[in-house]
């Protein structure tokens, strides 16, 4: 949220996109209260038509798209042996395909504009594998591959592509993560040393 507030303070018009309507509205309200310009759009990033609609809303409202931050993600802590295909589908749909959809639709707009910057948020897990996070790491490796590959193609259109691979960050992702066969308290304690 701090990034959005700072962008707004520098004159950016912000479209806050979140699955949770109340969260998006709260962030947009805080930006507006700080004399910024923002709107909230409820979007499920696993649904391509909703991602396309959110980007179109930004264009309709503000006329162009300068930045696209693909930041949605969920976590799952489990041995692959205990995972079913529905869990695989959910994490890949959000963590990888959500980024693919956001990149795809923003890229089309930015290429036509001749300018823009797509920033995909991956994870240290997109560079370094780790046990109990196989599905998460698979999606994040995909985000890194997408971003690095597209970076070369995008130059001729004037579009920049970045990928960010942070380590542990203090967010709600671990509190909301599904844990199969793992003790939540012990897992969170183990992660604190990296935050």
C-alpha cells in the first residue's frame, strides 16, 4: 500500500485492484484522503475477463496505462504427496496465470501506446527451490521465466518488464496459507528469522 500512496503523491492516478472489495475501497479512500486520485476495482486475477475489465476500467477512467503491478498471490505449505490437483490448479491459477493475464492485457495496451512498465512480483522462491512449497515455487519460477523472456521482446515496443523476487515479507500471505501436515505456529516461527 505504501507504494500506491507514494505514486499518488507524485501525481499517479491509481487503480487499486483486489479480490476483497472492502480492502480495495479502503486503500483507494486513503489515497483520496491524501489528495490523491484513485479508484477501487474488485477483481479475481484467476479470471482473465475480470483482469481485462480492470485494465479497461483504468483506460476508460484515466486514458492510458503507465504501470502494471502484478502482485496477487497465495501460499500453500505441503508435501506434494498430500496435494490434490484442485490445490495445484488454485495456486497456479492465481500465482502464475494471474500474472500471465495481467501481463497479457497490460502489454497489449502498452505496446499500442509505445510506452509502459509491467512489474511482476515473484519471490525468492522463483529463484531458489524449497521443500513443502513445490506448487508455490513452480508458479514463481514461471513468473520469473515469463518476465525475463518478455523483457527482450518488449524493448522494440517501448515497454519495460521487471520482476521482483523478495524474500520473506511481513504480509498476511502466511497467516492465510493453507498448511497440510504442518504445524502453523512452528512454520511461522521458522519464517520469522527471514522477515
